[in-house]
């Protein structure tokens, strides 16, 4: 399965991550970067069904990747070290989700994102 590369254009310096529109992703592998204290991209849209997230640790400390529906965890990676990639495969139904790194309170420092799952 090919990795889907994502390009994110920043319109203005200092714009909040939530200001960026969701990037539609075809089925397959969704590639993200994790670093202190954010994910790039931070807003995603994927089709319902099986989705694999490949999260590269581009930061200076360990991270994890967790998909949440409300407060309930749908799935998460184990902690992955600097320079490595954490992979998570989940089956998602249509709806609104979030993703986060909750190691050491990173989510409270803004290391979260939004995930829209379309179709059904």
C-alpha cells in the first residue's frame, strides 16, 4: 500500500492549526509527522473503513499516536522514539474524531488534531 504524502500550505504565520481545512485522504496509509507539540497535518479527512496511520517522530522525545471518539480510545501506538515511525491500523465509521499524543501531557500542550471520517 503506498504512503500518501500530504502537503500543507500555511497561509499566515501564527495561524492556529484548526484554521487549516481538512485534507481529504484516499484510502490507504496516512503519513503524519509528530514533534513537540504538534502533528503535521493537524486536520485530516479520511474515508470510512480501514485506515493505517504512519506517524514519523520528527521531534526530540518519544511520542505516541492515539485516535479518540469523544473520550474513548479507538486505538493507539506504543511510544515510539525519535526518528522512528509508529504505525496504527484502525477501522473507522463515519463521524468526528480527534487524535493526540498523551505521553507526558503533550495533548495538554496542544499535541492534538481533528479527524473527520466521511462516508459509511
